[in-house]
C-alpha cells in the first residue's frame, strides 16, 4: 500500500471478495527523506489511515539498504555503461516482489496483491500467463513482464479487469480519502532532483565531457557527459547546423557522442539480454509478434527469435528510431505477454 488510490482499492476489492488482507508499505531509499516521493511521512500516514478505514493491519517494512543496493546501484551502473535504464522494471523483477513475498511467508500469507493494471491467469497445465490490463492507457503489464512463474503464481492483481475511471468512482462510493489523489509519475528516489543532478552528486565519474562526432568520425562539438544524452535526442546538443542533428549512438570506450541527420536514425533489429520468457520456456521457433521498446511507445510488429534461454533477437518490419540500450523490449502475442529483456542492440 503506497497511500494512493490504486493500492488502496486493491485492498478494498480483496476484502469484498472475502480475502483476509494485511497492508504493507516498503520504505525505500531516497537521498533526502523530505523529497522521498513514494513513502513520505504523509504517504505513510495516509496509507495507515486507509488501512484503519478498511479495518486491516498495516506495517511499514524498512527496505532502504536493499533498494539502494539493487535498484539505485543498477541505475548508476547503467549510465556508466552508456545505457538508459528502466529502474521500475528492475525494481519489480529483482527487488519488490522478492522482499514482499519473503515478508508474506513470514506472516503466513498465501498471496501478494498490488494495484497494478494487468491480469494473471492460470492455464490448464498449471503455468501462469501475464496479460495486458483492460484499461489500455493504464496497462502496466510492461513493468511486470520481468516476473517469473513462481512470482506470478502467488500474485493477485485486483484492478486488471477495471478501468482507472471506474476505480476512482468506486473509491468515491466507499469514501476513500485518496479517491482523487493524483498518480505519482517520477522516479521515487530522485526526489525533486533531475536525474542529471542526481548523477552529478552520486556518480561524478559518470560525467566526462568529450567529443561529439559524426558517423565518419568528424568532430563537430563537445558533450557534457554521455549520461546526459539518449538515442534520438535532438534538443540540447548545442550544435550549429543547417539541418537538425540527432543522437545516433554513444561510444563509451572513446567517450564520444555520435550524431547525424534524421534519415540516419533508426534500426530494424535489436538484441535483448537477460530475457525473461513468461512461460519459463523460450520460443521454439521464430514468430511474428508485437513489441514495445518503451513503456509509452506504440506496438511494433517484429520477428522474434530466441537465442538460447535468456536472449532474444527481434527484427522489425520497419526501422525504429528510438531503440535505446538499457530500455526494456517487451514482446506481446495479442494481450498475452510473451517475455521481456534489456535492450543491448
């Protein structure tokens, strides 16, 4: 329970369905406690008040150090490697579910429930499927696509078949005090800082000015640090050119930012590492599926091929301009999530 409307309503709906519910909040690391967006004292008190309103126990779990070691350190290291990470995906896969399920075991709870908008269903053969939420705009299956069979088998997603507008209306009907609370959008551990300022403070070694070059190697300017740029970026390059220039690549070994014209943008293929096949088994053969390369990106048709058990190659029908190392490629077969991995290129 975060103190927001979604997790609060997940608890309320489970109570309606006859479950015995205990509310948990993770207290996560943030440089400045006053700026901690996910678990401020106000958010903790709000969650506690909602639990009291619902008549359920509520606990706050101190997970600061584990969160810093797993999620924040991955954030640092990705930028040092010239990548653009997705900390929320890593948080769910490697941290949040592990911590909460371990705590569930300690109190004898059978399941972990969250306020994510996605669906889980059990097949006749006993395996579990992850599907998109019914609300297209709120669908969060992308962020949960790193979960394993064992994690999915113990997860309940009460909001997956609902739309956000209906959840808010239901919250108003039962007089939840957070019915109209705005959704949190930013990375929780950044506080009020921009990620650039955060890196300057915590990983100054990631900030090395260097050359901006063309594909041919011609120097056209200087960058302020590769971590401050992403593939496809046009603004903020500080370059004078008759035609707009875009970031095409980042050469970490040479500390060079590679730029070019719009027609040079785009790739029609990517490789994704640490690939998580939801079924537990890689695709037996190449298959035409739909792919998202960022949380808010469109679906793109592509041919997906397993390269061993934890790697996949995806060839797209058309070149995509925003394929970015460090981001997550999530593969769908209709509403069904096939799997996901970290883009390497």
